[in-house]
C-alpha cells in the first residue's frame, strides 16, 4: 500500500521500479512464480509469470474537445489487473534466447543505487519481445582470458497505445502509436580476476515505424504512416545506407567502467555514460554531457554501509543549440551544417523515448507521465544535477536504503523554459527480514519531492512480501 499528497507518487517511490507504482495512492497485490537458469548445466531453461492487481487513485490530465472548443480534465488510473512478466527462455552454455515480458537489469550500473542507465534502465514496465545474446561475459578466443565479450539484442513491440490515447490532449504536437523497439549492446571487459578490470562498449536503441497524427490548435492536421518490413528491421542493427536504419529515432551511450578490487575484498568503481541522440553525439560533439559516477561496494554484504554511489549528471550541451541539415531542405542556399539540438529522448515523429509514460532510460529525465497538460513529448531534457545513494544493514535483520537527488532544468532547446526550474527529491527505505519466518519481509518507505519541476509530492508505502521455493517433479526439482 502507498499513500501520499500530490498528482503522482514521489520520485523515489515511482522511479526505477519497472513502472509498478505511479499513483499517489494505491493498494496492490502481486504474485509471481519463476524458474531460473541452472548455471551448473550446459543446457538450461527459465520461465516466469508475474501478475499485479491494484486499486489506485486517478490523476487528472487535460484534454481539448474540438466539438465544443473547451478544455476538460479527465482522471486516468492504471488498469486494475495487468501482467508484469510472462516469459520463457532457453540457454546453451552462455548463449540465450528469451521471449515474452521480462524485467531486464541495467547492463553496467547498480540498479539499487544509481540514478538510472541512460539507454535502458529499470524505470518502465517490461515490453513484450524477443531477446537473445550472451547471458554473461565469455573469453574471446586466443586472448587467454585477458579480454572478454558480452552482448544482447532485443526486439520489442510496445503495447501502451491505449495509455497514449487516454493521456494525449488532442490539441497540439502529435500522437504516435504502432511503433517497434530495438535495443542492442556490445561490451568488452578485461580479466575480472585481476585487481583492476575495465569494461567498455556501446548501447544503442531505436524506435522505428509508426501511425502518426498531428494536431494544430485543437484541429486534426494530417496523418502519416511508416510501416517496416523484415529487412528494414534487420538494418536497425548496424549503421548502413538502408532506409531501415536511417528512419526512426536512434539513441544510446558510450559506456566505460574501471573496477578496482582492494586487498580486503572491497571494490571501488568509476564509470561514465556518454549519451548520444544522433551522429553528432556518437562523434562526441556534445561536450561533457553524461552520467559520471563512483560506486563503493563492501566486502561484507551485511555491513553498515554495504554499497554507496555518487553521480553527477549533465545533459545540457546536446551538441549545441541549433540543428540544420541542408539535405532536409532541397534548394536551400545555406550549405553549411549544424548538427546540434540533439534533444535527448525526443524526436520529431515520436512521443518521446517512453513506455507507459515512463522513460525507457534514466528517470532523471522526467517522462511524459508528468505532463498533466497532455503533451506527449519530453519537456525537461537539458538537465544538470547530482544523485547520491547508500544502502546497508542497521542490524542483522534490518536493511536500509537512502537516496537524494537534485537537478536543475532549462527545458529543451526547441522549447526552452522561460525560467530555470529545479527539483530536490529524497527517499528513505527500510526492510525487516523476519528471522523466525525465512523469506518474509516487511518494508516501509518515505519520499518527498520539492520544487517547481516535478511539483511538491509527499508519500509513503508499506509492503509485506514472502519469497520461497517449492519442489516439483519426482526428483524434487526446485
């Protein structure tokens, strides 16, 4: 159960939880069953089902009614029942394939402490699709273990069309449905058994295809469609001259992490993610934009401070304030090119890089769910701020997590704010593991937002959960 004051749940309760909690007040019942990989065998399989039922408060969004030329407010709430996960997969050694709805973890960052991965984090609901690749790092042949490789490809089909239609204002900008999603990652890592290990590589994501409608001052303007075929979907994987690659909204990040293992076993990590939204970002023309962080991990998982993270996030450069491509304007007399105004998570043909209103990457860039005026594009992506978090154990049975985030925003280069806005968010969370009943956990959380960016929100939540295993089959397989 969660309850609070505000239009939406506070940032610390709402973000980086796979889109489960969004409303200021809700009562939720969740049940899941799963079978994990068996790492001791060459062949293995996984399967899972996860169902959520909830009764929640509604949030009012504005909508324009053309017939009466008036604005109304209509309350919107999540569905009472939805499948959070439903998947099945198979693995041979390190090669895997998984189909269905599944919650995937971030590739490099600590999901429980970080502000969130820029390209694909844990902020939104899982999307139905097919994932395949390497389930872990494997040695590259002939390097004698000095260099390892890991990668993944995901094709997904969003199913939030009804959410988009119920939140859009039908007055300005656009509404986009019926699109496809592709994610890919390729990482390299030096020998992890050494005290110093470095991980580096790239993540890339793409939105492709659409049914698009544009509205101007409350009146329907025009519709356009972009449907992709099989070969165009393949061209999404690598840069090429094919139409399947150059169409759509492409973004991603260059990632690097250096991990130092201290003599006592504790670890210290330094990492960065350099974001890109198009070719100028890939070529590092966007200055010092990125997520820069330091993480500490104790050698004692039950230490008072078992882990901590400090991050600096700067997304204000965006390759400069102006974009001009002469090829977009045949016959122009201005031959020079300015590849700026990358506008992270935005594209002229898409409703922002979001799913059910939550950003598919870091929630440090607020998703469209915060736009109570029914505008379905990212409003604040020129952001600068910091994030700090720590977790540990106050006693052998009581764990805690504390987080604080501060950010300032100048809006977006295409639609800048008239004045700078800010947000300060903090979260305190505690979980009591009942010793007499292994698997039983009682949790409590309190969070608050202050400022004119996300609004002033205050809330708390309590939960009771039980996790256990049971035996099936004649051989007692768990």
